[in-house]
């Protein structure tokens, strides 16, 4: 049976793109193998996200219960099982007319959309302070990129472009198919020129005319100050390149290592400091370690355990504003007392 990708991500069928992305980030963080999660579950979550985050694949999945990439001839295909010709209730005849229009040139089909390279998704782990103040990171990707020699044209520098001999410069190949219903004319994109109608007279020696090649590329990532655990950075145009189309995007899922000194609440930093019974009663000064460096905090006389003091502006500064550092004072009661200390406490009321 086909997998229920919505159920895997804990969503309803009509979930928005933002809901899908948030659900994926939450579950990926929970089940990530690097954090002790289940690798099989993580792969299943990623598989569901790859389908539901892609508009074309999601439309195919919603209609047929699977994508065309995984389509077979069995009952799970688009013409069998739920949603096929055997169950007209939820079938969208407008969509099937479009499909036949594209297959047989019968009109009513959708226009061919722009080719786009695949998106790349990866994880990045930051220290607490790197997330607070931002950081500049360099990552290395092994991906399809525009050929540096020909600039994606596929032609050797200085070589001219000529009309494609396979499609006579039309960019499309027309064929007539004879069926029991009559003759149908099919139109397909020319595989020699990728629909451009022109090809290089002399192919680029670096990419053999493809316009793209697989390379290791270093990418500089500017991590903004105040980024939080579970957020995703989008770098437009840093995904996979494709010949004659638009380059995909790079998505970086952020994971922040915890720090035993601090906790984070939006842009505020939380910490604790312990003081003795005498300092709480008479008042004192203590040194508090903030992300900006040590700060002296004045403890007034009569401070109770659990009181919170605010160090203004000592939190995280981001595009959403500037936070504070909130210090919770814990009064430490001595567990062992000398005879004199006990006597003094017993005579406290006097």
C-alpha cells in the first residue's frame, strides 16, 4: 500500500507549504540520527517532505496516491486503485484532459514550464554563541554547476551556435502514432537541443556541450545573528544547476548545541547564580557570565531565593530586537554548621 505522507508528517491533506516545512523541521530535529534518532524514521520523514514540498509531485500524489517517478503498472498506478477509473468519486477529469493534451497534442494542455534544478537540503550545527551573534561559515557541496568554461552555453568559447539538425531548429519533435482510435500526433522536446532549437557548432571541451558539470564548490554562508534552533536558511540559486533552466536553491537546517551556562527564550538569555545565606540577608555583589562577557550584579539586602534580576540589553540582538539577560538567584542554605553557627541561629529571635 502507498505511504500516507501527510500522516508521516502529522498533517492534514490540505496543509499549507509553511505547515509542511515546520512539521518537517520539527520531526527532522527529533529523529535526526546525529541526535540519537531512528535513521529509518528520518529517511521516511525526508521522503514525505521531498514529495509534499514539491508542487508537481504533491499534485500527483494527492490525485494518484503516488508520484509519476514511482509509477508502475499495478493497482497503485494512476489508472487503478483509489482515484483511478475504477473510482470516479474524487477523480479530476480536468487534470486527465491536460495530461492527454500534453501526450497527444490535442489542445487544452498546460504550457511547458521552465526547467528548474533540484533543491539541496543539508544540516548545519552551531555553537550557542555562533547562533547568538551570527557567523560566517564555508561549506563544500558536490553538485551540478554551470560550466565555468562556457558559462552554461555548451559551446567552446568563440564557437557559434547553429540550427539543430534533429528538430530543424523547432526545439520539438512531432511523431504520429496510429491507435485504434485513429492517428494521434505527439509532440516532445528535442533531446538533442533540449528545446532550444540551436546547438553549438563545437561542443565545450570541459562539459562536452552539456552546459553544466559536476564539481566540488565552496559556498560562503552568512548566518544571521539570533538564528534559533530548528530554523532553516534559504540560499537562492545555490542548488543544482540544470541545462537551459533555473538553478535550484539550497536549504540549510540549523541545529544549535546547548550550553550548560545559559538557556534561551526568544531573544532573552536565562541563567542562575548561587549566593550564600549571609549575602542574601545583608546584600552583596556577584559576577554574572553573560554572552557579552562578565557583568557585576548587585544583590540587595533581603533577597529571597528564586528572585529574578534583569540585565537590560545583555541578551541576543537580532532583527527582531534586543533581549535581556534574566538572572535567577538561588540562596544556598548550608548543610553543615559549626556549634557557634547553630547557637547564633537558635538565638536569632533574641
